C-alpha cells in the first residue's frame, strides 16, 4: 500500500444547516443520517470501548458482531451512532437496511450492491456528501488522487503521473481480486486528460459502476474491459473481501458494514431462501478471519436467535457459531450485544431533551429568547415519561424527540402550548401515520 493518507481524524461539529437538518428529522421521530451523536446519550462508554477494542488497532483480520434487541430497543439508532464513530476513526462505512425485496440476505449480490450504494468516507461525511447519488464513485475518484500522491481534492482531470503511480500501487496489491482491480483501473482511466467526450465518459463510468452492482452478464464486460467474471451470487463474498482490502489500500483503517434487519425479513422467506440466507451468513462468519480490514455488525430481533422455525436454531452450524443473547449489558468482546439488557433512565431522556434544545437554538438562532427555560423543558420530559404507556406500539425515544421539537416549534412561533397529554397524543397519532 502506498500513497498519502486520505484523511485525518474526522470530527463533526454541526453548523446551522446541519442542526436544522437534524431537527427536521426529529420532527418526524426518525434519526438523521448525519449528526446522531449530537443529541444521543447512553451509549458513550460502550462506544468508546468498542472503538478501543475494535476500531483503533491494526486491521490484520476481520471481525463480526451481532446485536439483539426487541422493537424499540434502539438498535437502528445505535447503528447510526456507531457509523459516525467508525467514520471518525477513519473507516469507510456502509449502513445497509436488510429488506425482503431490495436486499434479501439470500441474494448476497444484491446485498453487495447495497453496500456500495450506501458506502461513505470520513471526508464525505464531514463535507455533508454522505448521501451522494454514487458514493462508491466518489471514493474511487478520491482514492486515485490520494494513492497517486496528487492533490487532496481531485479535479475532473488527473495528471498522468498521478494515474501511473496509483495504477502501479493498485496492480501490485495482489490481495485484491484481479477483476476488481481491473475495473477500478478502468474507472480511473476516465479521469486522464483528453480521455474523451465528457458525455461518453459519464456513460462509461456508469457502465463500470454497473459491473460492481452486478448488473448484466459477463460477455459484454469481458469484451469491453477484459474481466473474466462479474459480481454474482457466487462471487459477491469474494468481492466483499476485496472491498475491505481496497479500503486498506486507500489508507483507511478498513471497512465497517452495519446490517440492520429492520423488517424481520428472515421470518417471511421461503424455506429454501432462508437456507440460502443462513448459508451466506455462515460463510461470512467462517471467512471473516481472512477478511482484512472488515468489521461486520448484524442487528436483528431476539427471534432471529431463538425462533425454532425461522431463526438460526433450525441451522445447527450457524446456531453454534453465534449462540444466544445472554440478557447482560453488552461488552465489546461479546459475540452478541444484547440491547434488551440496557434500560434507558429518566436522566438520559432529560439529557437528550436538553441536547435537542441546544441544536434547536443553533438551527434557529433567533429562537433563544422565545423558548421556555431548560428546567421547564425537563418538567415536560418527566410528564411525558409518566404519560407514555409501557406497551405503546410507538417507542418512547421517538415520542420524546418529536414531542420536544413540537413544543419548541410552538414556543418559537409564539403559539399557546397545549397540555402535555394533548401534545403527547397528537405526536403519537402523527408517528403512527408515518
């Protein structure tokens, strides 16, 4: 691996625009894609320990961890916190929502395509470009310049000397699949001076990205680019290992992939598809030791571990490799992090409300004199806690942030405040519809 480092420590401080985007997400009771740690509490010590144990050492071997948690336990929220922690630690990160239709785990080629479609770098995160239309293309372009010892910010054209140095380093890295390297090289060629018509170059870049996404058949790619394979069900795991090694080659610490089994898709799969999904997961576990630079986190509900019909209990090899949740607070070295064993406290809810208030003032600087005091807000939070039914289908974290923002909006607009119960019920109805 050669070339200058792509990034220093990525530390995110929200601007007014960032804060407004965060508040807008919280109005809907949903975590933002960027800036979750600005208002989160409760996971600080655990995240610090995870970073020390898993993210800051040398990436000589891959790792995998599992998260267990019932609906509303905060798994998805934690994954977004973890995403930002890993980006700050100089990893490429991809957060993938596993769903039956779009990203079924039995079709790993689709999962791999989704990984590339949701990947982000520390630089993209700091620049607010984490939601680029083609994020892997952005990473490829940056890597060309950085590994070719060029300027920190790539222009549309790259000097041949930079291209030649980057190419030499890449083709010498035999830990990355040869076809993966060839297609990266073909993509880089489109940034050479006088490479061709800009419209034709954009089409060629799109065709190369389609190869990574597994679109089409091998014949046209073989004729056009000289590759011997494409991304398929059989090769997707190989390409994932190459992606992790490519992250190391690009001078990142590695690649973190966060799988969020948000829809319990395994419970509605056909038996043959479920078997394929379990096989894919077992192959990932068995091959993770040799997947340098790769750290996988798979989050799902307790049924995944215990259901005798749809869970891993019907696949003995997988069950023995993963185990079951232990009903103890998560520790970094545990194979399964059990979020059901973590109970949020009223004090943590209060701290969240105060952080949201702070972001609101940054987002709307002229609101400060219109808002009630922090103590009044804390009283409001205590009243919300007392009102919210324990078995409500809408989890309290969503109700809390949406209700706090709703109250702040009313105060900022000079409107009369309803009772806490009225505001709580109104927010519940909105969240149910959403």
